[in-house]
C-alpha cells in the first residue's frame, strides 16, 4: 500500500496563517527540501504564514507536510488534494512576500478573530438562507466562467479592491458568506469584515475546490468552472480540467480565443475582446510568446502555461 501511495501523482494547495521568523533562511531551506523531494509549483512565505501549491508524488508531498510541521510548526494547514495525471507546473519557486495573500499588511488573521469557517456540507445548508449575502471574493474574470448560484460579483480586478467594494455594498447587520478558490482570500477578508463591525461572517473552508471535491458527481449549487492558476486553466464541477484558451495578452480565459491564445487585436492595439490597448512593444512580445508556444507544441514539448501568465495573481492566491 505504501508503495502504491508513493507512486500516485498529486497536487496539493494549502495555506496556514502562522508566525514565521527568519524568512530568508526559511526560503533557502524550503527550496532545498522541495528540490530534494522533486516537487514543482509555488511556495509563498511571509511573516503571517505560508501559502503553496505543489505537485509531485504523494509520498513526497506527505514528507513535505511532515517536515513543515516538525521544522516550523505548520501543523494545521487548510489543504486541498487532487490526483493528477501530470504535475501542472514546470518549475519550483519559493518567494518571500509581505503577505501570503495581498490585501492589508496590517491585518494578520493568525492574530485576530476570523469568520466562522464552514465545511462544504454546512456551506450547502447556509446557501438556502435567503438573508445571507453570498459574495464571490475572486476577480471578475474568475467569476465570469463559474460561481455559486445567486452569488454577488464585486467585479474587482484585484483582491485589494475588495475592502472598498464591501464598505459600499454590504450590509453590516446581515450575515455575509464569502468564498474563493482555496479559502485563503476569504479567511483574510473575514477577519477584516469583523474589524469593520460586520456581525456575522462565514467563509467556505478550503474554498471552491473543497466544495467541488465533496459534491463531485452530485447535484450542487456550483455553476460553471473554477479557474485555477496552472496549466489546467479551470476545473468543471467534477474537477476535470478544461484547458480552455487563455489570452496571451490580458492573460484571462475567453471562450472566443483560438487555441494559441492570440487575442483579436486591431492595428491600433485595441483588443476586440476586452477593450484593452496594447502598446507596440507589448504586442510584439505577445506575438513572440504565441510563436514560441506553437514551436513547443510542434516539438511535443511543454511550454510555460497559465502559472507563468498569471504569475502576479497566482502569487497572491495560490490556495
């Protein structure tokens, strides 16, 4: 049995808010350990905690988690696990950040009260309560390809915009229920809402990924696909990857893109899909990237997928 488990390829996304000192030294140790275990993906560390998404053999991932617990007291992370045919990352990155999820550097969920974390079954029951303000805390492009039925879309381009939106749109006297991909954004946002005087705040523990694992193949309140920051691009309700086209320009998924991801850009640089204007140098870079991807496919090689394209967002929402 142990031999079988070790041979299974798996992806884990996890985070924990826990005080971490000596970050430069920790980074070097994490990098060395992950390399020794042949893991690929992204690890973010900050004084407030750790946030990572890594792929490898199950036994090696278990060794990684045990080592984190023994060496750094990271013994109770919120984890999502998913078997995969192949690791959807090409390389390993370990980076130090001011926050493991960019939002408010002065707010540390490990030191203040957070909202009530609900397991998927509890979350499903809560969705039947019409008095609850159900909020998707992810970015607009994530919401547009899938979300929970009747969820509110703040239409934000960055998580840092969520606080201002909440101040103007949420009722402090009504329950607020939030969700995101893996749970980290909501845990931090829930702490902020409580400091702002909101009375009842809930968040989905483990995020959408935990919910989809629980209700895969069953009737649920999820509609569409869940965007993920790797080569799978998005997952359907049964956790099957879509690998839908991702724009090589704005780096968001679009249904009307060709497989190579080249956006329909006019001579003046305006994109017909999103309206964004690309300067000549940027447009030349997009075209070169598309060309390199095509060459890699012709050779049968992997190329740098959405985990590189969405690096800024990925590094602030790994879990």
